[in-house]
């Protein structure tokens, strides 16, 4: 049985990872559509409550600034990012009040001002969603845990390239870093105004 969840819009931010054209289009079988829809629902509610919405995107640097490490597996990224690859998907929506963070690695904290943006707004809790569960979202979550942020993972607003990778992170990793809930449970935890948004 999961413990009751209560969230304050004054101290909670929504952080959505890599819901951009190039990443979303890598997810097979149309599994990304409900993820984007749930993320958009969360974002709209957070905006209505005037709680911070952070839209993170990744743009890998090329040339000598890019990482070229020796690994056993390589992410299936195109050799050159086509136009619009790093633009957030239209279904996510965007408002001038949103905080946009461009990262160059898997996690959204390394080499960015994300922590500063959250701290200066008095945020102590983040709701995390995005793609991919076991890469960008999990990497961000590990940093957030070490920085002392409480975390809630929107399980149905995240997915991985493979369903078993999503399942592993949601059942084995996320429960050690925070609380795993559905979009509906998160909105309910923010109160009636969030559900009505």
C-alpha cells in the first residue's frame, strides 16, 4: 500500500525530461503518445497553479566538445541532428513562464543552472517525467537525490525505448529515490484546483 501523497504548489516543480522531437520519435509502437499527453496534463495543471514547469531538452555537442567515450553499447542517435530534433514536441505546450533548460549530458543537473532555478524559487520537491525513464530521467533523479530534493515520479508520464527498461527503473530504482505515482495521483495530491485545471 502506498502512503498518501500531499504536494504544495508553492514548493513543488514539474521537471520534464527530453520530450522533444528527436527523442520522442525514437520510442517504437506509438508508446510515447500517452506519455506526452500525461506530461501535458501535468504541465497545464502546474501552470494554472503558478508552480514552476521546467522543460528540459538535450542537444549533444559535436566536434571536440562532444563525448566520445569507449563503451560496449551506443545510443542510437543520428550522426547529425536534423533541424527541429531538439525542439519540444507540440503536444507538450509551452508558456513564457516555463523554464527551459538545455543539457549536454544524460542528466539535467550536470553543467546547467537547473539547481539554481529550483532553489531560488524555494522548491524542495520535484515531479519528474519524460523520456527515457532509465536514461535522462533516472540520471536526473540520481543527481536530485544527492542534492536533497524530494521526488515524485510520474510513472505514466515516462517511458523507455524498451518496456522492460521502464519497468526495472520504476520498480527497482525510483522507489529508492522518491515516490512513484500516476498522473492522477499527483494531480490529486496538489488539490482540487489541479484536478480542475
